[in-house]
C-alpha cells in the first residue's frame, strides 16, 4: 500500500513581510515542488512551510516540536508509517554563493548510506535525461528534516533549484527525478 510514496517538503516557502528583500524564503521552491508532485502523479504528498525563516527555520531541530509544519510531518510518520523517499525542496538566487554556477544541487548526508545512494541515483538520472544538465552533489549542513527521516531509515535528499531557471527547464529536471523515486 505504501510503496513509492514520496513526501516533498518546502520548509522555506513562507516569505517574511516587509522590506528590504532578503533571501529568507525560497522563491522558486513551492512551484518546483508542485511541478515535481505533478510529475509524480498520485504518489506525492507535499508539505508547505507555514512560518517564515525569521520565526523558525523549519530545517532546525528546535522547530520540530513547536511548529505545525513539523508536527504534521511527525504525526503522519506515526499514523501512516514512513514514505519510501523524502525530498526537501529549496531554491537559491542565480550565480550566488557555492551553488550559483549550477542549475540544481543535491545535498546529501553522507553518514546515511541510503540517502547517499538516492542522491547518486538522482544525479545519474539527471545527467542521462536532461540535455546539458548542470548538476552538483554536495554534503549538506545538518538538516533536521533529513535527520528525522533517517530515524525511520527513509532516504532523504535536499534539492536546491536555481531561481534563474524557466518553468520548462525546471520541468525537465523534475521529470528526471520523478522517474527515479
Ligand atoms: Zn531553503
């Protein structure tokens, strides 16, 4: 019953109000996750962050017990059991920082074998299926959504999308990923 269930999380979906504009939210992550969910058909469940990062960074341990977003993830784990795979979806500004040169970056936790294997599988599929693929695989910082999934031995990879991509380019990447999970 639960085979091939894919959970997609978008912890930084909610932008803080006011200015100046800062990259405290992931502008392209909600649409990217929806695109991936549509490529996955009925197999995906999407969790959208409901507080902005300046209130609580939903990737951090301290938000696990105190936010509705993290509680809903934990409650579903307990009620329905774990998914097959979790993909934590983020985005970054084009040409900025370490991710800047790439269109998509996969962040894994090398200490968790199944997650490292999933990341490798996704990268291989992307390089095979997306023309001119520009993908990198990196070791991520501690991400408590991945940590919680690893407690259930669920492979979990964080995906960073370049905000400079157009919708068709995002669709190509999401299609390649959807065929592998
Ligand atoms: Zn983010």
